[in-house]
C-alpha cells in the first residue's frame, strides 16, 4: 500500500476519473455515512457532494487528504487509476487542531472501500498515517469515534488508542469519544551477529523498563548519513573493541518496540552476520561505555543455549533459525578441505 496526497487540477477541481474513484469509495461506505450524517442520503452519494466535502477540507491549510493505493504502478490509467494501482482507502488528517490547547494532530477520517475490508487495509492505512506523524516529530495522534459507531471505537482501541474524553464533535455536535495514541519515536539501527567457529553467537544482556531482561546483538542507532553496514561496524567496535570484523551476510530487518531513556521507541534494525574468534570484549574505558548504554553483562550463546525454552528472551526472536541458516549456507560456500589439501599450504 502506498499513500499519495490528493492533488487538484490548476483550477482547484478534482479530475473526473479521480472524482469517480473517490465517489465510488465513499458510496461503498453507506453504513458509515448513515451513522455519521455527513451526506443527505447515504444511499445516494453523488460526485458533486464528494467534491464539495473535499473542497471544504482542502480549504484548511492544516488538512491533508491521503489516497491509499494498492497494486503495481503501470502505464496508462489516466489521472484517476494511476495505472494498475486501485484506490482502497482515504485518510484525512489535521496537523493543527483549532483548539490551541490541543497539541496533537488528528485523523479526521479513515475509510476503506467496503469491497476491500477485512483484508487488513484499515490497519495498514492507520499505521502509515501514524508513521507520517512520527517522522514529523509528533508525539501522539487523536481522533473522534462517534458514539453510535461502536465498531469504529473497537477498531481504534485495538490499535492502542485510549479514550481520553467524551464530548460532542465540533462539526455537527454529534456525541463521540476522543481517543489518543502516543507515538513512539522512530529509530534506525543496525547490529552484527558475531558467530564463532563452533556456531556460538555473542550477545549482551539488557534490562528494559518496558520489556524486562533480554539479550541482544552488538549494535545500536545509526548516526547522520550512515548506511546500516557502516553503523553496524561502528557500533560493534564501540561496544566490543573488536576492529578486525566486517559485517557479512544480511540476516534480516526487524521492527520492534522498547523504551530507551524513558522514551518510547519503535526501532528498525538491520541485522548482519559475521564470523569471528571466540574472545572477550575489550575492557577499560569500554566497560564504562557499555554500562552507560545499559549493558549489564555478556556471554557467548551456543545453538543449544538459544534453543533452551527456559532462557531469557533473545532479540530478535528468530535469531536461532537465522543463525542456523547462516551457518549452513556459510558451510556450503566454504566446504572443509581434506588433510591432503591442507598439507599443500
């Protein structure tokens, strides 16, 4: 799914094919509009009504109308269909609320084509909108769910939104529940799984206020314009003192939540694997640096250790399988040589 801002023609009108797409999407949600009362007749939503409603929204400089499209982009299709990408949803957002005491952006509307519902598009659209606000540095997002639409309230609360007040909406005075969700700070990071000749992996132990004790690979947040490989290498050297290891095979990317220095974080990790000797990390100043990062201790974990169901959690959870695949592939690419071969060195 991709989001694109709605663009009008030079005269401020909507291109005909796009307006037809939007009208069909709005009309498919007749049950919602029967509850909201936004249109005179929810069973007969017309293009001119949709155009008028959207023009009112676009008149507010803080409003953005986002079109959610699914499918591959292709040639043709004119101004409406964008090639092979079909319109599956619309979100209308408000970056600044009219109430100056309200610091949060709002989601004014989020609808998915009725024929595309129950396929996860609503959750994906909500996540993309949240990510836009997160990347803009916003700390939370709000919206109002009408009291006569309990399904909508159930949907938003299932996504982590919490009711913060009940009141009437500003537009039509309809009773509603205002819900709010704290947005985690986005953080890009990279890590390296250093694997010794016996297949053991080096891990650090942390205790997180949100998730409790766990073990993780050396690594951390990227700096400036670093690539994930550059960041992984720098973090490994800073945390272990090892300067003779380079990031090798890419294992996976992993998105996860945790708390860092009392800040809620959503981290996007790039994880690499590399071969290295079994040894201890460098001490001295690095010991104090590790403590400052919340690292409590370290150890080498064998495949048997990773498979122990009673062990503390390891990040990422798929690490045992990923390392097994890495070791198997690495062995195929570097088959052991015979004794005769070794005597010729």
